[in-house]
C-alpha cells in the first residue's frame, strides 16, 4: 500500500461493495438502506479527506501527531464509550414506547451513533477545550 | 500549573508554528499550553525550557497542593 489515503479509499470502496452485495442478496435496496449507505459514504469521505489532509501536512514537515493529540484520542474514546451506554438506553426506550426496530437497525444505528459521538467529542476537545 | 510560554515566546520572537517545530509538537498544543489548558509531559516541559534557555521552574509555575 503506497499511502494512508489510498488505503482509506480502498477501505471505503470495499465497505460500499460489501453493503451493496449484502443488500442485493436481501431483497434489494429500500429507503432505510439508502440512508445507511449515504451515512457510510459520508463518513468514508470524511475519513478519506482527513487522512489526505494529514498526509499533505506530513509532506510539508508539519507535525500531525503528538502527546496531546494522543491524549485527546484516548479521552474521546473513553468518553464516547461512556456515552454509548446512553445510546443503547435510547434504543431500549424506543422499544418501550412502541417503536419496533429490527436487530440490524439497532446494531447499525448504535455503531453509527457511537462513532459520531466519538468524532464530535474529539472535534470538541481538539478545537474548543481540553481540561485535565 | 501556570506557565510563561507566551511571554517568553514573544520575547524570543518566535511564532507558535516555529516554537512547535522546535519542540516537536503541533501548533495546537502550543495554543493549549499558552492558555494553561494543558499540563505538558516532563519531557515536553524540559524541551520548551531548553528552547528558552531557562530552567523548568522558570517557565512553569507549580502550585502547592
């Protein structure tokens, strides 16, 4: 693999291919699936752009990783794990209030919301405030 | 823990970018340090002090517990 960005593009394409294969074997694509695919594509594009920007900075000699960025990553991971309990709790409450969800919707939605929580916390700690 | 990084940086005519390259961290880390929002590792504190030719105690003010 030549670079991180080409690895990110390849991962995104394989993921999309996997999703389309999965849905084509499960009775075609519905609106919910289009939404999920769009979310995956958006996340993938975001990750690819971020990786590409980092690589460009590295080529210019700008430092992209240091002790603070590592700490922020760890803290974001720990906080998003903590908040993930509430995400699962929301899904349980949805069931209580009569909104029926399929297993894959719960798992998929849970993973998506957790990764979004991680990204939002990481962005906040990186740009707004980092207090020890 | 408070520090005099901003004061010393301006005195020595360094930009945040230049200082970050000298000590091997991102510019954002210097921003957080200057705002007293981040306590650096001992190694980073040592490197910053070395750039300004000062001792760690001269750059960083430790508060009594």
